[in-house]
C-alpha cells in the first residue's frame, strides 16, 4: 500500500493478492473458481479533485468470478483499505469474459482428443506439435440450442509448416471443435470430411529464415537526445511542455489516460492547469467477418469485452517497438486464479519530431519556422492473429491525436482447386482467400472542457445558394447545433458537409468572448453495413452510428454491454450498452457528458497483406476550438539546425 501515491494509481501485485485472500476467506473462492477480472474501483471525480498528495488513500477493488462447477458468476467489491468484503452480488445468466488461461488450456485439451486426432490423420496431419486450436467466443444467437446456457466456445484448427513457422499459415478448413470451457469437454467436432488433397501448399511464412529473402541493407537511423527528455514522470504523473496527465492501466481497456489538462500560461486570472478530459480510453473493439460460409459465419470478436486489451498487452523492446530516448512503465495483471504477474515495459513514453509546426517566409524578416515535437504514449496488444498498436499523441498546439495501427496475420481459408474464389474475400495464396472484415473501435471520451458542465454541438459547413448577396456562389457558412438529448446525440459521419462535433463549455469564455471548446475531428469513420436483423448488430448496436453522447454515469463504461460474451444483445444479462442507455433520452445539455466515437478499419483484404500485414493506420483528433485565444505554440523555441548550430544560428 505504501507504493500508492494517488487514488487513480493501478492496482499493485499486493492488492491483487489481497483481493484473492479476502474472497477465499469470505466466500470460499478457490479451487474450481476462476477470476475473470480484478480492477480498481475508481474514485469519483469529486474525490480525485479533492485529493492532496500525502493524504490517506482509500482503495477499493471489484472482481468478477465464477464457479466452473455450476457456472454461476458473482461480482465482489473488496475494501483493500479495511481488508474486507463489501458486497457479493450474483450475476444470473452472465458469462464473464474469456481468459488467457482458458485459451491455452483449450488448445492443449482439444489437440489431445481422439476425435481431432482422427480427423487430422484423415487430412494427412499426424504431427500434433504443429497444430494450433484457436478458440473464439460465440454470440448466443448462434449457439446450437442444445448447448444454450453453457460456457461454450468454438475453435479453428491451424497448422504450422515447420516448428518455427507461422501458426496461422495453414488453415485446416471444415474442422471446428465446440467446447464446454467450464468442464473442458469436447461437445462436438464439426467435420466436413476433407482429405489430404484439400491442403494445398502455400507460402505463409514471414520469418527471414523461412522466407529465403535476404534483408535489404539500411544505413543506421538513430534518434538521440543528448540532454535527455523534455518530459517528467513522477510515478504515474506525466508532464510535458504544458501538458499534464496520469497513466492508468486495467485488464479490459489496457492503457487509460486520466485527468488530462493543459497548463495555460496565458489563462485569464493567471497561469493555471485547465482540465480537458477526465478519462480517455478504448471501451470496445468489434471485429465482424463479412463471410457467411461455414468457416466464418460465427467469427465476430469483441476484443475488449470478450478478451481484454490489458490481458493481451505485450512487452515492448527498445529499437523495435519504440525508438529514441524511451521511458517505460510496467503493468501488473492477474491470471484466472487471481495470481498477479508483471508485464514489463507495457507502456512506452517518448518524444518524436514531426516535421513543421508552423512556418512563414516574409520578404523583409525572412523565414521563421518551428519544428513540431509530440509526446507519444503507446502500448501494443496481440489478440491471437492480430496486433493492435495504440498511440495517444500530444502536440504543442494543444491537439490530441488517437491512432491505432493494425498488423499481424489475416485469417485465411481454402477453396477447392478449380473453383472460383468466394466473393467474400481476396485470393492471397494458392487456393486460399482472406475474408473481408471490419474492425470497429469505440473510444470513450470523458471530456471536461474547463469543467464538467459541457454541451456537445454538431458542427458542419454549408455552401449558400447563388443570390444577390452571393452572386458567385462563394459563400460558405458554419452551422453549430446544440445536442440537447441523447436521441439528438446519436450522430453519423457526413463527408459532404464535413461534420464534426464540438464539446463546448458555454459557461467559460475566452478572451475573444466566445465559449471555450474542444473539437472531435473524425477520421476513419466506417459504416456498419448490417441488416437490422443481423445478430452482430443485435449484440453490437453501438457500431450502428459514428457518435453517441451520454450524460456521465460511473457505471456506463461498456458501449456493447458489460458482458458481451455469449450475449444476445438487447435484454441480455448486463444490457446492450449504448442503445439501452440512450433509449431513456436523458438531457445532455450543460451537464457532464461522455462522447463515444466509433471508428476503425474497413478491411477489404489484399495480397500485399499476406503473410504478415503491413500496419494499417487509422486515427482521429481532439483539437482546441476557442480553448485558447490564439495559437498556443507561439512560445515554442526555434530549433538549432545542424549547419547553423556550428555558427550559433537556428532555424529562423
């Protein structure tokens, strides 16, 4: 407990152990039970605002556990300060998130079953050490009726070409185990009876030793900061230029950014830290495969709700994942027994040069130029075959960029020799295609722009018609409409009008007399393109719109519901999330609001994405709009140029 410096600091290994000890003593949670999650019960905004360094800190954790014998799940709230159980609530009908332990245990178990061994032998596969069974969660509407109510998963079977080969190189099509994950029992092995001739040779390797490709030589590229970095990291408190924020981490969202503020030297009333956001994170990631064939019709992943970005976080390496003068933060999580484990170098913090910040060349005073520098906070996750690389970037002009890069290995499937490839994907190798799919990412943006009383405005531009006062049709006007209720706050991207959204504090004015605001500049907004009757849309109604606005509620954290695993959608245990909440049509004007932004990758697969995918990059921005009176980057110093530095000059 002595290592806790702030109420928002992530749970420590000692705190994870304390939760396990309390639940073992109070409720007999031990053998036969699994921990789906243990996380910090975050303090209220008022408690965070009232905290002063050195004060006593009350710590509380929540845990979701279930008994594998009867499948019953419970939510526990544990006081870490008082070492006692506060509450123990049943979760009837709920299936908690899947765990990494279950994934590994299921792979080992299924590979040892006589049914799979025989099916593989019939396909000419006898070396089981080269086989991988990859387990996926079901949507409840697709679970066979005879298995309803069970903690059931389904699997793909894959084959490595060599012991060191790509585990996802060779799909073993038409073979899908259905498993009871609680009893670790094979319920059924779907087998379409394919034989050895249905496994054509392909080149699915990417390791240099296996591709036979000699790497092209490159001259060294070194990033050096001989005087050290320009940011400070005190525990989880990060400060850089005028920015200040706290780094958080949990099993589900992974990286969380708390209490983001800007130290404004020109603020009215004197320099002060101005709040911008209370909490920024990714709250869900829905990946539906748009292929109705037997190998893929069940394939929809909820990478955050079903698996957890934190659990999937991987350690970063200097020179590989991060380049330059790096500061790392470790993370601590737990396995399904509640045992803590470390993730070394889970979060990377560094500065980057990013070309020109601002520049002008004047015929009298000459050139004046400032180079842009940005602070990057990042983490990487591996969710089975895919990697997601998440970057939050802070800029000297007060902007925040949120970027996701997707890489890794595409899911592929075979089709018979001589047959045309199915229309639901792209041929990427011999008799092999990669299905089209989508990656929907839902950002939860709890903005508090100069305070908690905010209103979201829809903002777009219109070209006025030709008229007497607009004879050449040049007039362009901006329209701003306050969104006053949750139904109004359900919004869609519109390229034609360049729609965006501003989070405005109408109670605070800048020096020009206009309200202060931050603007969501949309990027990578993709349409759902689902029939309303689709089981995917029933489970993930949040992906049906680009933007949702809700009044802040501490329990409304998961846009597709808290428990999407084996969930039906509306009416399922835990609710459906945003569609359920917004049906109440609560007021959202001049209140503490949360902005939910849906963006992602519409992945029409291509041969160049195989066998390992070059990173596909998507992003959106939060930009100040009247938050400052003028360009806040006027105080950025000129950067000495290499040639000019020898003569004491700089880039101006």
